[in-house]
C-alpha cells in the first residue's frame, strides 16, 4: 500500500473485480449500478464484514463528488446511507468536501490519478477522530490516499475504509 494509507486501521470490501472473458471493469460497474438488487446485496455483504468492528469508529463519511448533476446518483453516498442504516452508525455528508475540480479519474492512468486528485479535499468538521471512509470503488487508491492525507493533517487518528468493489490491478 501507499505511504499515506499506512494509517488505515482496516480496509473492507464487498467484492473484488477480476476480469473474466470479455467483461471490462467499466461494464461490470455499469451493470452493478444499474441493478439495484446486486448493489443492495453487495452492500449487505460489506455491512456483514464491517459489523464486528463497527464500534471502533464513530462515523461514516462518503467520498465527496465535486460536481453532481440532479440526474446523477452518488453511489458512495448511497452506500454510506445503506451502511449507516444497517449498522446503526451515523453518517454525515459534509465532514469532507471536494474543493478542486478534477477530471474523471477512471479516464486517467494510475500515475496521473494521483497528480489529478492532489490537494482536492478539505475537512469541514474535525470533531470526530475515528472515521470510516466509504466509496463505491477502489481502483488505484488515489482518492483514498488523498482523503487519508487530509485526515492525517487534521489529527484524525483511526481511519477505516469501506468500498463496494476492489478493482484488481
């Protein structure tokens, strides 16, 4: 793992994408997001993995989107909401915000993702010291690394990460 992510206490994921046949990661994610049952089933799997450690953190925060149109679903937010309800752990949307307009990371190389997302987040509330970051997908780790860096600069001590899909490299 990357240096900034060494402070992560635990990393949870529901499923790992392993290419099979002609299926691409993009087609896999598109199908997952279009099928409410698959998304809900994976969210349940993820909540079961988190359950034994849910008392080790105080709050869920989702990876913020910079621009969100009215018709675009924020899947990290949706997942954080589902986990919060299932595990009875609070979820707050505005603890961290994205302050830099970035390109879509999925179109960039791994190296360029880290450059693009650098200094993209701002902590709005530092009252929590034990946080679980929720995102829909973990690919290169650039987003999580940058959020962890932001948290580390604010003395947040216990960081957990929960993602629906871990993309194999």
